């Protein structure tokens, strides 16, 4: 059986927000949003800009796209292998999206958080709801399009799906967007640079929350 992938990064040499006598717990960052909203691009930029954030590689039963690599974008497994992960309790969440199954291996996520790293989890809204219940202190961010017309245009210009698939994704997008109220933050990606700056502000503020940041102030 294929083993669940580890979060694909190592702990940096210098701990973020930590000085002698200070500690900071790692946080789980959930990012969701309909296909075509640019959440993948935002996640890639976030990972590239901050070595203290590691990516949780999800497992899926769908076939890889041309630009996707096994163990990097997803762990591509069979239906039988997915069933085995479920039976052994090794999935933090799982859901069926667009007729394919997705799941997040639990052990690598928990191991990274214990090291003080922040773990980025890119999942659909179904999976996000499950994770939120199990990890109530996670940071959840929903990426939204500025309009449905712009979303339709983005899906067409990607050239990865046919007309029927695009129509299905647009129908699913309306149902997904209705769930944004369950997230901590709603981020409209009307302009990539502006949206990325707002995403960085969210991460910076959440790192200073006292539930995970514990400064020890000396007398002198």
C-alpha cells in the first residue's frame, strides 16, 4: 500500500516569532474556494514566501493533470488504497468532489504542528468543515471570485476542462460559496497582488494570537 506523504518541507534553522523564553505553536491554515478563484496560485505564493509554512499533500483518486506531480501537488492513489486509508483511520478528512475522492493524511499534519510549523491545507468546503470540527483552533480562509462572470472566464481560459465540466464546476461553485460564512475569513481575489497582501496580513495577525503565541517578558 502506498504510504501517506509527509508535509513537503523541513523545519527552518531559525524559529519564527521565537526568542529565548518564547514559544509559538504551529497553526493549521485551511484555504478553500471554488475552482478558478486562484486559490492554488495564492497558496503557491504563500509557500514560496515563507519557509515556516509547509504544504499538506492531499491524497486523491483522480488522475493527475499535465502540470501535476505525484507527492507534490497530490498523492495520486487508487480507490482500493483510499479505502485502506479510511479503514486504518489515517485520514484527517475526506470528501467526494466532482466524482473523485480526496483526503488529508493525519500523521504528517500533526507532526509538523508539533514542531512549531504552520501547515497549509488546500481543501474543498466539505473537507474543511470536517477539519474545523476536529481542530477548532485552525485558521480558515475562503477564497471568492469578484463575480460569477469572472469565474466563468477563468475556467474557460485555463483550457483544462470541457464545456460540460465547466458548467458543473460553476453549479458547484454556487453551493460552495454559500458556505463561506463558516470560515474565519472571506478573501475576494479581484486582483492577485492585492489579495496576496491581504492573505499575508491574515497570517501575520493569527500568528500573534495568544492561543498559540506565548511570550515570556523578562524583568530587564
